[in-house]
């Protein structure tokens, strides 16, 4: 497995990955997804040869905050360290950033995964998060 910057947006492979992960809100608006990639701070991809295994997409300023927007791994390749490697690559890229944040599903397995990488729930560090969605 090789992790490298994802610089050239290839719609077909990205839509296939997001569709396999069940992220329909993204696949239903491919143009918005493309713009999201173009406006990202950093996108890293995990490859096995030319096969895309997973992707991590970040937004932010890269100095005071980095928000991990998307972490996806092909369903048939999960639990093989790909997601961990992608997150660690972002953490290594931004070692001095004050806040590296993400939001995720409130599932025990998901929470355990992020905790294993050093993340804390907002409530554990005296914070609370808010979100306003633009779509129903």
C-alpha cells in the first residue's frame, strides 16, 4: 500500500468509492463533490498499484485548524490498517496544528477507532459541537 497526495480528481473512481461506502449524499451531487475536492486543504489516497483503497480529505487553514472531512476505505479492504494509515499521515503532516477535528457516526466501534488514534469526544475536553445542515 502506498499513500500519496490525490492531486488529479478522477470522478469515476471517487464516485465508486463513495458509492461503495454508502455515502449517497455525495454521489447524488457529483459536481458538488468535485468542487469539495478542489477546495480541500489536503487529500491523501491509499493505493495498491493503481487500485484506490481509501481516501482522506481535509479542510481548514493548516495552521490553527484541520478538519478531517472524509475518511473512506473500500468495504472489502476495511480492518486492514488503511484508515489508520490515512489518519496518521494527516497527523504527521500537521504536527503543530492546535485543533484537528472530525465528526462521525455515534457508534461504539467508530468511537473506539478514533479514540485509538488519540481523538477525544468534545465533551471530554470541555467543548460542545454544533452543526447546521444546508439540506434535509
